[in-house]
C-alpha cells in the first residue's frame, strides 16, 4: 500500500504533471538541438549485443535540457512534501501540548467575558483612565510623581490665565457697551456748542446762577459723582468724568471702578480729588472757585479705550495738528481747551529732573504759573504756536506710557478764550530739538539736553 502511494507521488511529480513546463522544455529542445530521427527510419540491430550496447550508450549520453528541468521539479516537489509533513507534525505536537496544559492548569485558560459596552462607553472609560493617570498614584517613581506634579501645576496656571483673559475681554466689552449707551443718550440731548463773540456777550450778574445741562440729570441718576464729560473729537476719548472727594493718593476710587461703581479693569476717567470744577451749591452758585489746573487721569488701555489713544500724540507727529482741541463739559457749562504741550514724566523720579505736575493745581502767583507752563515747554515733544498767558484756565491729562515702567504721558492745554478760534495757531508744529527728559530716560539714551540752549519762554 505504501509502495502504491509512493508510486502515485512520483507519478504526480512526473513531467506530465507540469504541462506548461513540459511545453517550455520542448521549445528549448527544438531550439538548441537538431531533430531526432524518426523511429521508422532507424536501422535494425544486426547482432544480439546491439540492445546492451544501445542501453549503455543511452546511460552514458548527456541529459537534455528538458530532462534536467523535469528532474529539478521532481526534487523541489519532494522537498516541499517533506517540509509540509514536518510542519504538520509540529502543529499536532503543539496542539497535544496545549490540550495537556488545559487539563492540568485550567485556571490559565479562563475565557475573558465579552465586552458588551457601547463604543462611547469604552471611550469614556479610556478617557477616565487617562485622567486618573494624570495624578500621582501609589507605586509611581519619584521622577514620575515630579513630572505629574509639574504637569498639573502648569495646567492649573494655564487654565487660571485663560479664565482671567476671558474675564478681561468680557469686562472690556461690557465697559464699551455701557459707555456707548450712556454717551449716545448724553450727546443726543446736549445743545449745539456756540462760541459767543465779545459784541454778542451779555453782561453777567455779579454772581452767576448755574443750571444743569440737558441730559445731565440722567447721568447723575446713574452716579451722583459725575462732574462732567470729556471728548477729544474724532478719537475714542468720549467719557463721563467722575470725582471721588474721599480719595487718597495711590488709592483712587475710580482707578478700577466704572461709572456704575462696579469693579472694572478699564476703570473710569476721573478728576483729581483736590480739584474744584464748577462745584455748585443748592442755590445755583459756585461754592468755591475753579482750580487753576484741572488734572484728569485715565488708563492707557491697549484696546484704545479710556486714554488709550493719547499715545499717538507721542508716536505720530501729525496727530496733534489733527486733534489739538479737548472739549470738557461740567454739569453746567461747556468748555474747550487748546493743547500747547505734551511730554513724558517719571512718576517716581527723585533726581533733579523730577517734575510734580500732579501737584500743580493752584498757583500762588504769576511767577509760579509761568514756572509751570515753561517747564512744560522745555519738556514738550513738539513745539506748538499756541500762546499761554497768566490767568488762563489749564487742563492736564495724565496716563501711563510704555517708554519705561514708571512713565507718564502728560497732555497740557489751556482754555479757549472768548472770541478765539479753537483751531487758530495749531498748525506748523516742530520737533523740540532740546527735550528735557527724566533722568531714567538717559539710562538707555544719550543725554543731549542743554540747559543753556536758547529758549523762548511764555510770558
């Protein structure tokens, strides 16, 4: 029986089992060798030894190409058969071994229960494991605990900063919307500004009686500490002016409060608590005379709200001539002020360049007045053609600036006189060739100030 199987294997591996290869071999034979003689033309043997001689010649004769290919196919087939038998033997042995181990140690082959959870549940479970692994756990190495702790601290700081930034922009939006609404109502009811000439002016009584401007009652209903409204035409400066009389230096009430007394990063535009600006009593007359210099503060906001646009007086040489006038209304009167100088000061200067403009509220005499306005002229970034005379009501705007940490940008103006054109003599400004800077400025810049250089003072 085994011999029959072997015969069958050999037969299956014979050249006839590879018809395509057989054809190729035949083609090669026809190409490389001459045709064999036909059997019908072969000579018959003449002696009894002719068969043995033929067999010997056939054995010793070289194999043809077709015979070589057939032999190679046969050998390869036998090798493949042997390898298959070996693989089958190994597979069967492995399966027998697995069966034995399953019988001896069934606990190793406990089937894992199928996961019938939804894909979303598995995703949530995976995320939950990720969140748990973010925190230090028992068994973590010291380096792993440090890494996780630093990561959690960084994430906490990032989230806090993100929340603060979001709150900051929300605060800016709310403040902008609030002041837009208030401003629209105020300006809609405000009468048109009229400049009276001397000929048209009527002689006023010895003591003037003040009445509220239209729209002011609505402002006072929002906050009774509103003392006026400031506008620089064609800029973002257009806000109510507040004054908290109980302020203390360095602890200004409206620095971070809005017009509704709510905490707000932009704060409000506010008048120095020591200044008096149309402070009217119940009888309609002034309780005290107005201060010689009204000092108003506001934040230099990056979104250009509050006093954010004042920075352009320093950075744009044409900005002054385009915006030379400040409109400042009290609750009773409308006023215009013409800018004559603007400069950079150091709020914490303790050197010989210290200039306490914030304390220049009332002047004892003419000399003190001119000392102040001429110091402004020495420091101004651009020289203007606006004249200043003793007795002029002054207005000073103060805000932070980025020249250095304690820098203040200060804008100084005088009140437009009766019968004077507000825009007269504002053209033709020139850069100040001899600016007097604070001492801190010279830490990064060359000190080119010459105190003995020619100077044309006011007065």
